[in-house]
DNA sequence: GCACCTTTGAAGTCA
DNA sequence: TGACTTCAAAGGTGC
């Protein structure tokens, strides 16, 4: 059952994925990470320059101009991000994010959540300024936030989350911040105002596509016209709370208070409380389609007569129509998907590759090259996302999406050993990917990523005596690396899903003594008043391998850990 | 226009 | 309980 157990709190799986690891190989990883971090630091610097340039070039009038209706929450949100970015920038050497707080998460390096934002307790003026800011989710939208004269941030940032334009217009921490903002790059006029936007690839002006308004969850064509704002669903409408309570969902008197920054980030990014059958077409109560809802018109079983139904407007079978109405709730992203979303742009930027298949290969390798801590972050994020997903859509099951896609031709029948050795004919050879992949291999592996990095998370994370097979497998050309022995999961990085309900609960209980969320109940109330808007971090500071990124992730994790699950859980019940 | 490719992980199904 | 399947993202590729 996706619902949370009453008192269980954080027992929605994934607890068992958080295993304490040994430290073998960590030094090497750190070294390699430092190398890339230095490079990323340069990127950060240049990005900051760009940021300032953008700030100067973009007039404040732009903000007020293109925005028919100012959205104070979002602007303050952006300003907070700016503040936090500034604070991070100034205090990057201050050792904010050091020292794990949770004994059970020695690798998470969560800052002391009892301290306001920073673990060292000393706040720079900039940070203090930031701390004075209101958390947009917690405060009623105020013009003070909108017109905060203290803000060094020009207004043009108001609706463009990435402070610094990412090389590929994708926020490096897109999955960690918000899934809907990445297309709003600074310097480009908002799509909903400007009739044309520049195609990032071709540079040719083009008319914004509805999908750009909701990048990850395509909107149904019919609903596009109802979008008042690219972030419309994210932004409170007409004084509404940003996230209203789904029936049986959040019943906190102050809905936004039921979520902290990370929660809201996840909510805003993927899931909507309205993603319940009450809004069959993913339309917000205000008529705003939610990005988490993929319109069945767009994403439906093509084999069926849905298309004909939609075109002819004649529902053949009521049952089918009923299915059509069912919104498509996407699966929550797993750790790797989150990582992919974050890193894809960077890999694309580093490589000349365009094919996602190749990119994904690289990402897969990089994923294995990630340190345990970093992977743990994504696992934790994914876990939180699943939690949130299950809370928002209690009745949803992954099974609901079965058949929503075209059946993948997996005719390479469960891999007889021979077939695993030979490439299926219908599959494209991976060989062409190799050169480029090699070219832009993970920076952490200048001399063979798979050799100086954990063989696999499973191997490295699991046991010091990692199977050499995995190791050698990774050392092999990618063209030969299909699925190593099927889908073996990390023995010591167990996946929570398998035993979703009870077993994850049991695993949670087994580690409950050290699980952060257990102790969060007592702290959540206090933390609600001061969550860290991690998503306010500028993109430039969050280069995945940069110390900023690390710090940001840690911070974000702190937020995730502070998620007031108890409140939500009770509400769900 | 759409399935495929490619990755890992979660979750579902089935024996 | 293990094996297997499907889906999640992404975008170029090929039919």
C-alpha cells in the first residue's frame, strides 16, 4: 500500500537502501572530485560573471513588463535563491555543510538541522539577510517580498529560476529543485509573453511549444490555452495556496506548512495534490493543468481507439473513455533518473553527443563512478519523491501506468545466455557511442573511471570484496556492457521497492534508531518555520561535482530530512 | 509520427 | 522469494 503507516512515518521504502558504507576508496574519489570541483569552480565563476552581466543587462522593467500579473511568491522565491546563492558563495569556505548529523547517515553530511540553515551557526550578513527572507510557502504572498529593496537580484530573475543560464538551459539540479523551471533561462523573454523564443539548438525563433510550459509533463493541447503562466500551476493562483489539499491528502490547516522546501520542491516539480481522480485531466482547480498529469490525449495507448475517439469525438466504449479520463500519473523518478536529469545537461555540454542513448551510457557509468555519498543523496531524494508521490496519490500504483506506453519490444526473450552475449538484431549497436563516450568520460575517471572509482555502487557500496565481474564489466567497452547478469541490485545498497510495504517498514524499523526521519518529528515543527529553500540555489553554483553542488545537495538533504512527515502522514490518514 | 535505443531503479506480476 | 517485466527521462535515430 502506498499509504504511510500511521505512526510509521518514514517507512515508505528506501530505508534499506541507506546502508552505511565503508570508506574504502573514498580518498581517491575525493581527489577526483576535487579536480572536477576545481573545474566546476571556474564554471561557477564564469557563471557568476554571466549572472552579473545578465543582471545588468536585464532591466527591472522587464520583470514588470512581461509579467501581466506579478507573482510575489515566486519572486521572493527567486530572491531567496539569490540570497542563498550569495550566502553560499561568500561562505563556501566556511564549512557550512560538514559533519553528518545523523548517525545512520554517515554519508549524508546533513547540516545540523537544529541550527538555522547553517551548521556552524555563524551567519554572514548576507546569510542573515537571506534568513530574513520569507519562505514563500510559509508566508502569505506579500509585496514586501516582491519589492524587497534589499534584494540585489534584479527582477528579471523572478520567473527564471536558473540564475545563470546553463549551457543547455537545464538546471543542473533540476530534479532537486524544480522540474518546471529549467526552461526559464535568464536573458530570454518568457515564453508566454514573447510570441517567439529562440530555439536553443537552432537559434531560430520559434513559437513556444506547450511542452515547454510544462517540460516534463506535456500538457494536453486543449489545456494549454488555460495556462496563465508558465509556472502557473506552481504559482498560487488568486491567493490560493500553492498546493492545496487533495481530498484525503494534506489536511494541515496551512497546506504549505505541511511541506518544507524540499517537499514543495518535489511537489512543485512533479506531483500535484490535485493529481487525484477529481481532476481527471490534470487541471488545477483554477484550470491550470498540472505537469505531473500527462493528458491521456497525449500519452495514451496508441493501439487503442483512443486516438480515433479523440479525433472523432465518439467514445466507443465507456470503459475506454473512463480510462482516458484517468490522468496519467507518472512514476516517481528513481535515484538514477534524478541523477540523469541533473547531469544530462552537463554531459551533453561536455560531449558532442546528442543521442540520449549514448548520454545515458555515460550517465550510467558516471552513476557508478559516483561516490557512495552522492549516490546516497539521490537515493534519498528518490525515496522522498516516492514518499511524496505516494502521499499525493495514495491510490496510485505503478501498475496503473502499465500499458500506457507502447510495449517495448523485448523480444530478446529473457535472455538466454547466448542472447545476452550477442546483440539483438533489432538493437542498435552501442559501438558508435564508444568514441564519444570515451571522449567525455566522467571527469572523475581521467585514467579509467571504472578503475579508480567504485566498481559499481553495488560493489563499492556493498562490500569491499566487490565481485570482480562487475569491475571488469565496467572496464569493458560499453558496447559489450549490456546488463551485467540481468538486473542485479546492489547487495548492500538494497532497493526499497521490492518489499515496498512491510519489508521496507521493517527495514526502516531495523534502522530506525539511526534513521533521520524518526527524529524529525520532534523537529519538524520548528523547522517548518525556517526551511532552507534549497531550490533557490542558482544553477551556476550547483555544478554537480562542485563543492557548491555538494553543499547544496547536503542542504537539500537536510531539508528532505526535515520533512514533516508526521503531519503529512496523519493528514493522509 | 512514433518506436527504439540506453541507462538504473522502483514496483508490479508470476511461478 | 527470485526472476522477469514495465515504466520513469531524454532526444537522436531510423523506419
